[in-house]
């Protein structure tokens, strides 16, 4: 089956796609297809934001952006799986992987859809802080949409009897927060993605102190003239 056809079917008929995941239909095919399709779109978007720094930064960002989202899943998914089965989930691990990849795939498509907007500002606005914050904003918006769809999909997957269990609902909500925290901090660890024009290329920043949130506030303050 065409990898992109699986993703299109997810976008067009999400209800049927979730029913197939619930019944365990061709999970291996879905996992492979969503993994390939999402990696492709992440690579394209990574190359676009990396073009701000130019040169090797384009290749580096095209590789690191898919790695960022997939590593975040690898880190966080076991927590959701084991806690959820502890509270009565009957879903298999492959079903959790497929559901998580649906979220990642949606995020990748949404990032790709923002590519023309990002390219426009990349060409028309010459400001590192602005472009960096815009990139963070786009990734935050697409991430919220993708994770929200995952949350709603999981609520549908577990059935009406599980929805009544407040603990499992809170578990999902807590996992969503955990996913966001791990993803944002991992992005800080794997930086740079944008790079700096005229600066030497670096695969990773040598300094690992600080955190993502503090840097965002510093960037905003710098743009507003507070620093």
C-alpha cells in the first residue's frame, strides 16, 4: 500500500481509520506508512527552517526534526502504555504505537502546510529572533492540534465504559502534558534547527545548560527591547 495513501485516508476518514486500529487491522502497515510519510514531511519542513542558516544546516535540520518527534514518542509512549493497562486498558502495544503515530503524522502534514508561510517570512523578514519565535509558534500550534486529535482518538478507542473512569482520562491529560514538556526540552537539547546566518555550522550547541522556556522568554524580551 502506498505510504501516503494511508495518511490521506487518516485525514479524510478518521473515524474509519480509528475503527480499523481498534480492530487491529493491518497495524504493521499503518505503522510503517505513517512513519515514512511523517518523516518525509518533517524532513521537508526541517530543511526549510534550516535554510535560514544555509549550507549544512539544511541537511542537519532535515534529519534532526523527524528525529525530534520520533525520539519524543520513544521516550513517552512506554509511560502511557504501562499506566493505561494498569487502569484496565485492553489495547495492545501496536495499537498505542499506531495511535501515537497518527498524531505525529498529522503534525507533520500541518507543518508542511505552513511551509509557504515560513518561506515567505524567511525571504521577506531578516531577523533571527523573529524567525526563531515564528518557528516555535508554528510548531506549538501544529503540536497542539496533533496531540488534541490523539487525545480525542484515545477517548474514542477505549469505549464509553472507560470514559467514565476519571483516572484514565486524567492519565491521558497528564501524558499529553508530559509529551509537550519532553518534546520541547528535547528540541532544546537537539538545537540548532534554524542556525544563524554567517555563523559556523554546528550539529549541536556545545552548551547544554538552560531550558527551552527560559530561552523563549529571553527571545521575546530581546525583540521587545527588554534585554
